[in-house]
C-alpha cells in the first residue's frame, strides 16, 4: 500500500453498463460521456496512493432488494444488473472502470454508498478524512453519499465532469446545491494537481480550534435542555 498523504479516498459510484449503456432501461443520459474523465481520475488516484473504491448495485434476480421506486421499471426493463449478468443491461463495468489489485469493491443496497455497507468502517481503518466522489447519478447516489459523508464528518470533494444526470439542468442545479452544502467542486483537470493544500481538513481545523479554546463551557444539564426548548 502506497503512502496517502492526502488522507483521501476516491469513491466510484454505479459506473456499470446498466446505468451507462443507452440500450438499458436504467441508462443515465450523459453517463457514457463521463467515462474518459472517470478513467483519468481513477488512474491519477492510484498513482497518488489514494485508495479507489468501486461502489455499485447488483440486484437479486427475484427483485427482492430493488428500490420500491425503481422496481416496475427494473422488471419491465429486463431485470438489469443481476449477478453474473453480461452485456448492455448488466453490472459489468466498462474497461478502465474495473477494480485492480489494491482497489476495493462494495455492493450497496440503496442510493448512498454508506447505507448498510462497510464503507465507513474501511475508510476509518485507512485513516481517510476526505472522500472524492465520481459516478452517477448526481441527484441520487452522488448526492446521498455526499450528505452521508458530511454527516459522518468527512470532507467532501466532487469531480463535476466525472458525474452525470439525466439533463444538464439537473446536473447544474444539484452541483450548485451540493456546493452550498459544503462540498468542494473540482474537475478531472484540477484533480491532476490534487493535494492537501487544495482541500483543507475542516474537521481537523474545527477540532484544533475547539481544543485551543481556553474557556470551559458551562456544563449542560437537563434544565438547560428544557429552557432551550421553551
């Protein structure tokens, strides 16, 4: 394992044929055109010692784990992305977007890469402080993963040209909203120069500030709780 001075991890979300190939019922418009930028980001991460996590969906053939809101489309569309499936409707990934030795693979049951997965556990074991998100779709899986990462106190970076939505308008609106949430928006070109100076560790900065604060806070009691409420 290489040194990882940035304490970052690259999270590649749902870049599989069922979401990329135009022939699939689940295809995301614009996903295919992000493939070259995603390949570039993955290659750069590996060369910089940044661990790469491939997080994807694989649906059971009986549909028992398909999202309620996606089930009918999944059934009518050919029951995509099942174990061992091949071709345009499958969970296979395009060349350059497949794990190699040293990468991590995680199957997620819902939108967020953190929901009911081991992602947070492994990131903490690797001393990761910043997650860099790429993949599809921006308003669903990228967004929910970003919010969960924020809630878990990771710094969040999103590579805009490595993400996709059904329309340019949806993409712009979500990127702007994620920026307001606190995510740092970059592109694959900027990622070529990625380093610790580009993404400050906000968690560490706030922690240092609190530890340097000289005054002792007033003890919090039940009385304070109810007075704050009423």
